[in-house]
């Protein structure tokens, strides 16, 4: 708590203190255990006098406070806030206008740069038009992607998808003019792009942040409405969540080729089924998590119409031990 003493009572008070102490101001400051600069400020009225110091003066020199006002702990806040507001107004203009906000932002960026702070600038991206390439990337994100508040990720198998990884990176570069970072872990390779602008853009195109399964992720309607976009999106989903394999029958005496796309989202599986059926395929629902094409001609048509950019699907190693190009084996 502090004490405010009006002039001329303040001058009379300190004159009486000096007379009673019979010391110069430096020695009086030493007796009070304060800096002489502070004592000078109290005498001139530049600073308010702490109540604890006034009590020490009364105890040491017998001089009581004259008429005064007690100030609470936060007495100066209003005055300081007004002073700060006027200073900010002089520097940046009226904060309630777009010009004032822009001026404030520019000054803030400049000061952060001069002080070499860790301030992070919002990085921009190229905003692409709706296209087959964008639809394919969204299919990849639906399959093996993940989105947080500030980051977009695609996880691939480190071994099986090794030759597919450059294609995914090239899509990010071409569509958004940004270079992804790739982290190789024990069994996976993770493609990451840290761009808030990219997170917001993909959100506007129908890709949610957070858990895809609990949110029942689905193919966006703008993709479903265009057959070329739909095929491209199915390609991205298949290249990340699809497989081609031989299914053995009658104790291994014969086998048939199968193509499967798996997902834990029932809504997504239904959309995949509908889009394949629209393209004259005859898909089957083999389980609650899988859509399949079972006939060789159907699978050949899939690779002719939908196509694949993942080399592992073009030269598969099947469970039976057979290898070869899919289009030839079917």
C-alpha cells in the first residue's frame, strides 16, 4: 500500500524529517535502507511513498504523516493503461480499423524479426482448382492420411510403398507449391506438411481434423458429382488401402484373383460401392470392412479405368508365391 501526500504538505513533511534527523539525504536514505534516488522521488512527488517507509520514518525520526490518501495495490492500473493505450495509438493508429490492425501487424512482425524471437510466420500455399490430381490426393488422405490443427500427414509402408512415396510427395509439390518432409521410421515412412493454410484448405474440401473413423469419413460430394474426380479419388484410396491377391479354394487345388479395398468407415465403404457400381463394376461386400472385385475381367477393367500409381499393385507378390504384372495375370 502507498501514501499520496499533496503539495505543499509533502515538502513540509520531508523538511521536518531532515530537521529531526539532522543528517544529509544520503545518510537518511541509508538509515531507511532505501536508495537516495527513490528518496528524492518521494520528496518531489515523482513517486508515491510506500506506507511501510512512512512508518519507518515515524519510528526512526518521530515525524508522523500529515494529511494524506491511502492508495490500494492496483491504484495505478487505470492510469498506466491509459498511458499505454495512448502510446499504442500513436504507434499503430486506431486499432478498430483495418488500416490500424494492418499497421500493428507490420510493426509486430518487424519487432519480432529485429529481436530474433521464435515467432512463427503463417506460411502460404498455392490454392489449386478442383482436379483429378486433387481428387487423388484426397483419396490418399482418406486412405492413409491424418490432419491435426497445424499439420497434414500421410503414412506409408516403408518397404512396400517405397516406390510410391515420391508420387505422393510430387502431388503435394504440384498442387500446393510446398515441399513435404519425410520421416522414415521402423516400418513406416511418414510424409508431413506443416501448414495451417493447408489444414484449412483440406477442411474446406471435406477432410476433417482428428479421428477419421469416429467421424465416419466419406468421399466429398464435389468429388462424387464428377465421374473423373471419383475415379481419381478411388485410385488414391486403393493405392493406400487396397490390395490384389489370390484366394485359394478347395484345399488349394485352384485359386481366383481378388481386389479389395478396406476401411473401418461404413459410410465410406458404401460410397466406394456406389461409385464402382456407377462405373459398371460389380462389387461385393465381403465383410463390414471390405469391398471386393472377384472376377479377372473386372480387375483388368479396374486397372484400365481407375488405374494405379502405386507400383506394388502393378507387380504384386501374391500369397501363393506367384509374381507378375496384374494386367497379364488376369
